[in-house]
């Protein structure tokens, strides 16, 4: 089955471009602002959208995304509202893939089958669930594949060659390479290590490899884009959203536009990367 | 006749780290290779007599084991029913059962060539025990502790610092044990090469729940032998308090196949189960996945984790060890609860009648004993786990009783 993600990466390949993958947390700082940013992301250059499902205990995330999760939950975010955001986005964009990213408990609590039917109905294309390693594939990965969703797995520097085949076995859509051992938004990766790691993963799979964790500037995004099929930026965008909240906790007027302007700069970095490299 | 191997309740977990549907390895990919390594290293150590000999030696000469099994005559008389024995793990070095586990794990960490130890702590007892073994074996120690807990457990914070540990305040969430555990996991993901995460309770990804249980089972094994010596038979019931549930699991596990022994775990009911302000994951929660395992959790209708409340920082955790969740569902153990108020009353009663100031955690167990014991015959042998001493709690208790120190 060809999914929206497959089509998107295939098209980018023919255009010889890397994918720009953006992450924002659903409902941060509130539902309407997320929806405005979400709708503007494709025009700002996002090729794939990761939408974070807020969870009280984001164990693999650094301070920026933890704080965004807290803001979202405080503003009333919930699983149903996250799915509603996707549904509303999908009403006006039938091409840009959306991947839900988060932790297993809110999904488990809703019930896996119910969640999968609601997610496919809303127009979700893939899932990244941080705390579900291949050892727990029967929990969600296998049912998600049966429902036609891509299950995108994280590979990390600790995933050695012996383990890589198990990690890749049920992965589809793309492989998300976490460039550093650590939490989101921490130290930036070294380009040389990233290139070697991407090459290593590509020896085991024909899937596109997107790289994330620690990419904060258009220059860093460009560096990654030269060496991988995609660059993921999360914490830096989430920080830009945080800067749009005034000391009284209100969202500043024009917030979505300014966040999208920042996203565009990052996108230009990614999309110009290979052109620059060719010069 | 002993239960056959196949029907034993002591065989868990399975190769996936599960007790029934509970347990498992729900961790990020970065940690997965480490968790698998740990499992392999622990299995090898467990089967190495030299490792066990090392633990036994330290348990005797450093911790002071075996801890006594003490007949609490005045409480027995006061309640007027069952004969109440206390397993005196509060007499251990560092003042609680936590050291049993820390000793086993630090010896394992050293076998694995790890050079840095991290831990989470709630009441501070596990933090102190970890800092203690780190001092003894010369390893650097970082303890994550919520800011709320730091405030209510000042003496333990200072003890950890005296022992050379770095105490890192955790401000996220409500600044309690679950937040400290999140932060310790973040540290571990970041420092995978040299760091050993010394988890303090029977929770977390496999093999932690089984490993911590094994290290704590010295409590139940000693109890069995001591009761045999004193009374010539098995006890009739066991009672222990439960936060994550390590002291309880240590007492219960060796008795799981002795079906005549009734088993009671006492959760913290806080201000009362009906108020929603409690830490009773089994009585007031539902199945979910947090901190690497599936178990019972306090959560809302969206699957978001709720903050617990208890007068006792050591019980203030929104989950419970997965083996307890399984014992609850299979009915082998019965889980009950005691409120803050009941625990405070038991705390004072024990101090006055037995000359033992208990920690607020086992005061919950004693609160349940005070209800159950009077209903039982005088030849009923009950063992309550006195898993910690109350020195750390005197300030908090004074505060609750309206006394200014």
C-alpha cells in the first residue's frame, strides 16, 4: 500500500530534496493557535508534520517540549482534540503527511482499536510512539500496520548493527534517526557522526532516513539535509511558540504568523542544502 | 506438600518481563539495549555463587542482617486478637529496607563496569541508601528528588549530601517521586555509556521489578526461618505498606506458594479514597503504561497521569509494581488502604506502646493491623513489615499535630 508518507518521500526524491519535518505540540499554547500554525506549515515549507500528543510524563523529552506539553494540557488539550486538529487540517490539505508523536499511555487508555479507527478517520498517516520498542510490537505497531498506518521507529546511536534489523523490521514510512543519546532539544549532533550513522542505517533498509534531536538553526538543518533524507526540527519551533506567550500567559496577536516565518527560514535551510552543496 | 514448579506463583516474570499482562519493557529505543544488557548481566550474577557470597557478607557485616522478628506484645495486647510480629527492617543500616536492594544493585553495577550511579528518591530513604553504598564503594552518585519532597524530607537531603551525593532538585510536575523518576530516566538516556540507574522500587522496565524483588526477598526468607524457629510454623498473615511496593514484594514473594498465608498490601488512602487525593493505584486507579511497565496507575479519562497525595513521601507514587498488579488481579494478595489520619494515629500508638517510632510508610501498614488484628483469634500469627524508622518524619508529624519544634 502506498501511503501519503511514501508518496511524499518519493516525490522529494525525484526533486532531489530532503524532507523538512516539523514538530509542534497539539494544543500549545491553545487549540486555535495550533490549528493556525498547522494550516500554515505546508506553505511555510514543511514536507511532513509531526504533531505531539501531550502527555503528563514525557520521559524522553527535554525542558522545551516538557513545557509545551504542560502548556497544552493546561489549556485543555486532550487526545480527542488532537485528533480534531488533524481532521480540520485534513479538510483543507489532502497531501501533507501527519504523524502523531507521543507516549503509549493515552493511546492504551483510549483503547488501541478505537484509537486506530479514530486516527485513520481523522486523516493521520503515521505514529511515533517513543516508549514502544520492537519488543512490544504486538501492542500497537502490528495493529497500526493492519489499519494502514505507518509505524515510524526511532533508531539511536545505541542501536547497534545486531539490533538494527529488529528495529527496522516493522518500520515503515521513514526511519527517524535520533542523532544523539539524550533528550529532545539537547546538544547538537556532529555532522560527521550523523553521515556515518545514516549510511549505516541505509545498509539495512531502503526506507528514507530523517534525522532529528538538537537541530536548532537553518544552518544546522541544512547540514543534516545534506546527509539525510530529512531533517526534523522540534524544540526550536516549540521555543518560538513559547516566545509568543506574554508574561500574563496570553498568546500575543500575530503569533502564528511569526512562528511560521521562523519555520520558513528553517525550511529554506533544508531545501537549499543540496543546491548549496552542488555549487 | 509443596506446590509443583509448574503451578508456582513464584515463576514470574516470563521472558518478556511480564507478570500476566503487567510489566514489560516500555522504554525508548536509546534505553532498550541497556535494559537488555542489564537483564543479561543480572541473570549471570544471580547464578554466580561468588556474587551471592559478596551480598551475604555485606548484608551481615555492613547492613546488620538478619533483622529481628520481634513479637510486639503491647500492641498485641492492645488490639486483643492476632499475635503481632514485626519484621524489624527499620534497624538496618540507613534505617530502612532500601539498603537491601541498593547493595545488590551496586555490586551488579560494578560487575558491569559502570562508573556513575543515578537514582530517584521520594521520601529520601532510597536516596540515602544509594548515597551510602556509593560512598562505601567509591562511586559518584546523583540523586533526583522532587522539590516538594526536598521540602518535607530535609534531614534526608542533608544526609545524602554528607554521604557525598549530589542531590538534584526536580521542579517539573508536582515535584514528587514520579517527576524524579522521569528526570533520572532523562539522565540515563543522556549518559548511557557509564551510568547505572539504581531504581529503588519493584517498578520500571524488566528486569528491575524482578531484580529489586529478588534483592528484597531476604526480608521474607528471613521471616520464614525466624517464624519457624519461634512458632514452629508459617505465619497466618503478612501485612506491608505499598508505594511502589518493594518492601511488600520482598516480604510476600517467598510466601506466594504457601496458600495458607493471607497477604495484605496497604496503599496510602491520603485524605480518603472518595476525595481523589490519595496514592491507591490499585483501589483507585486503572491499568496503564508508565516508567517502562504496564501496571495500575492513577490517571484521568484522557490517560494523563494524576498526582497522588499522601502524608508519606515514600508512598506518594501514582503507580505500583507490576507484580502487585498481577497479585491483585489473580486475587493471591488483598490490597487495602489506610488514610493519612489513620497512619498518624498508628505512628503515635506504636511510639508510645512499643518504643518504636515507625516511618510514616509502615505506619500505614500498622493502621491496617489495628483494624484487622482485633477480629482474629489469639493464635493467629501476623507479620507486619516495619520497613523504616521514623526519625526522618518527626518534623512532618510535629507539623501535622500542630507542634512547633
